C-alpha cells in the first residue's frame, strides 16, 4: 500500500493511493510528490462543501493570477505503478484512466481526484480533495460531461481537510495562504 503524507502550513494529513486500480495516475502523482514538485505550492481553490484544489506550480505565489493553469513539464516521463514508462503530453497531461469497472470509484468525501480541463489527457499535476460527495464529477455519471478519476482516499486528517475548505477566501483563493510544505509517498 502506498501512503501519501501531506505536510501543510495548517497541519498534516495522509491518504492511501489506489495504485492497483489507477496505476498511471498514481505513478504520475508519486513521481511528482517524491521529486519535490509539490513542495512550496499553495492551495489555490477551496470551496466549502465542495473541494480543495492543489498542484499548480504557478501557485508557489499564492496570489498568482495564473494559479490553476499550470502542470508538469511537457514530454517528461515517469513510471506507472504497473511498470510502464509513460510520457506526458506536450502540455504535461497524462492518459485518462477511465472506462474500466475497477476504476469506477465515486468522488466521495475524502477522495483525491484528478483535476482537468474537460479535454482528454488534460490532467497533469493538479488534483482536488472532495469534502462532499460530488458524484456529478464521476466519469461514469452521465448527468454532466465531467470526468475526474479518483486515485486515493484520506486515511488520517479528514478534519483538517474540511477545516481547509472553510477558511476565508477571495475568489475561492484562501485569504491567508495555505502552503504545502511537502508531499511524500512511501
């Protein structure tokens, strides 16, 4: 079992990664986390009773107008959790892991889910943590075109995650920046 530890300026939480069901998404996340990609990035979007979004490299500056638009370096490679070498797209995106029965995991409270633009292979480094059951974001929910694959579940510190979603914001961005000190996966 792979566990991600998230050390933030508000405290620490942990999540189990679904490496067996989501090997590409988890491999991408593990590569970014253990290389230090997420260190020093701020949460750029937090919405009570919805989710907390994180992972844009532009959000190292908590007030950047580009926060929410960035991702990993284009055409870089990583190892998926099933041993494949995967090359990110020209804009840092990864293959979508949707369509298989074992990948049918709902965007429930405490799950980690890939953020994307709605276009194929547009997920890269940004993800969100659901603080409500957001089934309309499930790739298998036909009520909307959203397709956000779930790749992990908070196992410790869900109270902290919910607390983060309730901080005062300006345009969904925390007024007092919340910094990710580091993320590591063991």
